[in-house]
């Protein structure tokens, strides 16, 4: 009779294969952990914790080290595959509202494949340093204009400056930690120097909105937003919020993207009512605009009885425009009315301050930040409810806000409203939290 202590023996070959560093399974598991470390900031952001903020960039650095150690095509491909999924799985959720929910698993896999192939291309660079440079340069590769893979977001948390200098320092730390042909003491010295180079020392002071404003956050689900029977109820709530803001003595009120979920320029009674109210308060709201040949996603700005309309330029691929195979997609999948593009840079003046307009996807476009000091952004994040989309959007905005010293005022349907300014030095955040705890 066999001892119970040897019952595991039939499974031993499988276990040894599982932990064999040359096995495909092991390489895939290692790739997953590398991708998970490179995604830690997204999921840490659901917990407000300064310890998580401090360790986050170091975990990201270790994720890069694991990638460099994974010296195989399989390792690079699967790291990219899992990074694509962990960062962007939520893109597929929008299919629900086009009656294509059955495609969600396929879309998630396709997203992973796109980024897996991009990482795989980097593997074919001959040297490890060049491979890491290739991975870094993926920040500037934008499939169909989608540019949310920006490694700069890894520096938003922690002691590093949220800038290209900070993120380059992080990549170099990963490389020199990994490099085997440098003595331990030289390696420690180089890493310490890179930490000093990449660390944040200055607290930037951006220009801020010199108005007493109110950002309105709504929570209208996407499947209810454009139903004809709901439009009047939602519109009444907008006017209620405006009147409340007037009573509170506010000077400006900002509503989310498509707060009026219809062509506002074709609704003269609404336009006139908003113009009249704008003599008491500045009104900024999202709505649709139409002309005989064009459909626009727009921001309407009402000031002292006057109106300005700014049309979105950067459109969401496969959501607001179909970048490829239009006939196929419209016939078999997305039978949608595509939006037309407005001007590339939309700016207006409020109280002698130049304001840049940004509608959702536009608020994560680096080009806008280069010409801006204040951005008023409006979004409809209900497309991606119960996901990490709004967290990644927020990180991208925070990175660009710090890099270009911009302040952002963001009104959202869904999650979540925010006033974003350049990154606060971590030590100051810790000090501020301790003072609040002492006061409590």
C-alpha cells in the first residue's frame, strides 16, 4: 500500500515543467507579472494610500526589469499582450451600446494582440538596451490615433517628476539594475544618481481659473442618455442646476459632454433660455451640433447673452469615427453616424484668461497642452462604467498637466469630476496628511 505522502508523485513531472524557467508556461506567467507591475498604478489608484503612491514607480521599474530578463519572443509578446489587456480591456465595454456585447471577449483579445505585436517588434532589436528604448518609444506609436499607452503615467505617483525626464530616469534605472556587466558598487552609484536626476524638487504653480465656478457631475447611464423620452427630464435638471448655481453666487457653471443629448443649435427655445441665463452666469455645456452635411460633438459657451460653439477635433476611433474599412463596419457591425472634425485647437476667453476647450478624448492629447495654460474639459465616461477607464484618463491628464504646467477643470458624466494641477511633491503630501490627522 502506497504511503499517502507519495500521492503527489504522478503530478511531479507536470509541476517540474511548470517551474522550469525554459518552459513556455513559465515565460507566460513571468510576462503576466511583468505586465501587472507595469499596470500597478491603475489599480492602486482605487485605494487612496500614500504608501502605494511611494512604491508604485519602483514596482513599475521592476516590471521593466522582469521584461528585460524575459529573453524570449514569447516573453515580450505576452508582456505586451497582458499590458494591452490590463490597461485597455474596458474599450470593449462600449460594444454593449451597439448591441455587440457578444464581441467583448474577441475585442479584448484583439487589443492584447495589437500590443503584444508591438512589444514583439521591440524584441527583434539586437541588444537589451535597444529593446528597452523600443519599449519606451511605444509611447509615440498610436494605433488608429489612440495614444493612451504613454509610459509617462508611471511617474505620476511617487518621488519622480511627472515628466519625460522622470520617466526616462525610471527606464534607465531598470536597465542599469538589470545590466550584469557592471560591478555592484558602480551599479548602486549610477542608480542613486538617476534617482536624483529623476526626482521631483519643484512645486509648479500653474495659472488657475479666476472665476467662482461649479463643475457638475451627472450619472446618466449610456443606455438612457439618448432615449427621446428622457431628454426633457435631463434638460430640466440642467436648468435647475444653473439656477441653483446663480443662487449660490457662482460666476461659471460647467456641464459634461453631451449634457444636452441632442442638436442644441436646432432647439431655438433652449438656446434663448441659455442666452438669457448667461447674463447672470457663464454656462459651458456639451451638446450635439448639426449642419446640413455635418454632425459635431460640441461645447457651447454662453457668456452675457452671446454664444460660441467649439467642435471636437480628435475623435475616438471606432466610437466617433471609423478609421478603416468603413463600408464593412457600417454594413456588419457599427451602423453609426460618424462625427465630423472641428478645428484642431479651440480656445476662448473668460475674464481675460485664455481657455482651451477639450472634449473627453481631447483632454488626453499632448498637443493641446503645448498651447495651453488652463483647460476646461468635459467628458462622458458612462460608455465605460464600472471600469478603470476614468483612472487612466485622469493619470494621462495629470502627467500632461505637470509636464506643461497646466490646470484642468474636468466635468464628467459618470466618473469622475476633477480639478487637476501639476504634481504635488510627495513629501508635502505626506506632511499635509499628517497635519490633517493631528487636527482631527
